[in-house]
């Protein structure tokens, strides 16, 4: 896995933890959006 995929996985884990423990508020959803964007960029960049 590339560094971008690891970053996306870590952000998704933090997002899930935040949802499970009800911490972080809106920041949790911002993290998941960032993770999805990073993951999409990694997939698109990996095909070149």
C-alpha cells in the first residue's frame, strides 16, 4: 500500500472511533471526507 492509502485507512479508523464514542463532532465527518478524497486520488494516480 502507498502512503496515501495508509493515510486514508488511518483517517477512516479515527472516524469510526469518533462515531462509536461520540467525540469530535463535525471534525469526524471532515476526516472521513478527507480520507475518501485521498483514497480516490490514490486510486486514480495508481492507474497511470
